[in-house]
C-alpha cells in the first residue's frame, strides 16, 4: 500500500543538488507530491522537504539512497504527528463588485489575507496544513479560480530535535 513519505534533507547549497535528488526519485518511480528547497540559517546549506508516494518497505531505502548522493549531509524521515509543517497558497479568483462581500467573507473565515484587488479579480494568501489549503480552494472555487500557486509543504521535526550539521 502506497504511503506518503515526508523527508527533510540538509544539503550543500550548490548547483545541481536539486537535480540529483529529484533524479533519484524519478529513476525509482517515486511520485514527488511536493518539493521545497531554501537556504538555511547557514548560507552554505539548504534544507529540502520532499513529500513522495512510496511503499512502506521503501522508506529506509529512500533515506539510504539520499545519503549516498554527493552534497547530501543529513536525512530525516519526518513521521506524521512528529512534524510541524505548513504550505503557502496564492489564489486569484474572479471577483466583481457584487461578489466582493461573499469572497471577502470566505477569505476572513479562513484567516487568509487579501494581497491584491483588481477590477475583476482578488488575490488572497493562505498558509497552513494542506488539508486546510484544499478546503479553502474548494470554497473559493464557487467564485471561479483564475489561477493559483502552492508552495508545497515545508516541514521541521517537532520538539527539540534539529537536523543540522
């Protein structure tokens, strides 16, 4: 049975690292659901959060294969219930003057922020758990979604554990 795997990897902040990590997943047929990468508190390192679909028996194998890659320093499997995660959504919906109160009501109900209002469109930003993002998208779809962009999940291990050099 396929499960969702969330992995955090500390990597050297160098050209080509992202390609090697994504290539490893592609070569083994793992579907990447989400991939985020950014510089850490130390500019020479980046943190990658990869959410992929794998068989349960492949979890340890994925970790081991990642560690074999050049420039991968540390890898941690972030288990459900033992991680803090968030995702960012920017969504642009059709919003004529007559629809504006209802659109704003939905934005406020979710604690989202209005980022831009045009003549016929409204752009909102929401951060949170993927399920909450999905729900917001569903509720906003009644207004007509013009476009949206999701950042993908970024995560850290909960508690006092850190993944660094």
